């Protein structure tokens, strides 16, 4: 895997404003219940350092983990998202970027399945011509 591909993978996993917002809501709900980070960590089966990272927005929560957090903090899932605005124009760009990312991934997977050098050379030539015409 190239450095660019691996850095793009890490880039996609960086926390976003939404992750930081969810972290703030998590901290708020934990404090409402007078729970320490250690207590919440024990309930979730993680370290208190991980709770710190979630609350600071430094680590992303998976959907499954967010469900566990919501249950432990006695909050509905939408508590963590309610006022988070969705901008249609930005959403359209994000949708297009996601579509392109998925197409690139699918293309790479298909290329990796090609076993003979003649077919692989043909694919590379086609891709080169497409790139030049774009």
C-alpha cells in the first residue's frame, strides 16, 4: 500500500466536529449522573483514558459503542445528535466524495484480483488514457 493510500485511510478516521460534539454531550450526560470517568469506563469495559479521549473528541465512537454509552448514561441516541446541523450543500459534497472513495476502493480490489500481466497491463493502459482525457 502506498504512503498516500495509508495516509488517506488515517485521514478518514480523524475525529471531526461531530465527534467532538458527541464527546461534549457524553461528558455532560456523565456529569448529570455524577459518574466519574473511571465508573463509566468500568460500565463500558474500557479504560478511563479511553473515556477521556471520547469526551475530548480525540477518539471516534463506533455506532455500537455509542449505543453502549447511551444505555450506560440513560440517554436516547438522538441526545448525542439533536442540535447538530446538517448542511445540504456540504452534505452533497461529502456524498460525492464518499462515492468516489468507494469507487476507488472497488477499483483497487478488482485490480488486485487480476492474476496475469497481460490483463493488468491493459487495465493500466485504459486507466492512463482515462486520466489523460479527464
